[in-house]
């Protein structure tokens, strides 16, 4: 799998997660736990795909890089509720960290 294909898999999951987020937010029942569960489920699908194409030691950095590219493409352009100049770097950093942690948890399972 080249980087573009991994990005496409991640982007498809991000779009699916956003759709799920919107559906749940429309119900007024969205919680942070819900969002986390949706994102973790989506990401585990991406890891499964990535494992087909990367060795374990290459997959973690490949996923983190792909998530950064996806953030820049899909999330950064959004106007977040608050000062984007602060929020975007913070969320991007959190995304890196979360992806690494989810990967480690899946890898240990
Ligand atoms: Ca933004
Ligand atoms: Ca804003």
C-alpha cells in the first residue's frame, strides 16, 4: 500500500466518523465517550488495513504521518469553536498521540 492509499483509508474513516458524529450530535445525545468509541472503532479498521502492507515497526510511524496529513487536509480547514490558531496545533498533537496509543493498544492485543 502506498501512502496515498493509506491516506484514503484513513480519510474514509474520518468521513465516516464525522457522519456518525453529526448523526449523534443531531440527537443531542453525543458524549465524549461516544466520540472516542466511534473514532477508536474507525481507527482499528485502518490499522487492520495498514497491517496488510506495513511491517509492525513501520506501521506506527506510517499511521501517525498519515493521520497528520489527514488532519491538515480535513480538519485544519474547519473553523473550530474557538481560536483555531491555538486549537489546530493542539488537536493535531493530540491526534498524533491518540493514534499512537490506539495503535499500541491494538498491537498489544
Ligand atoms: Ca481550523
Ligand atoms: Ca474558530
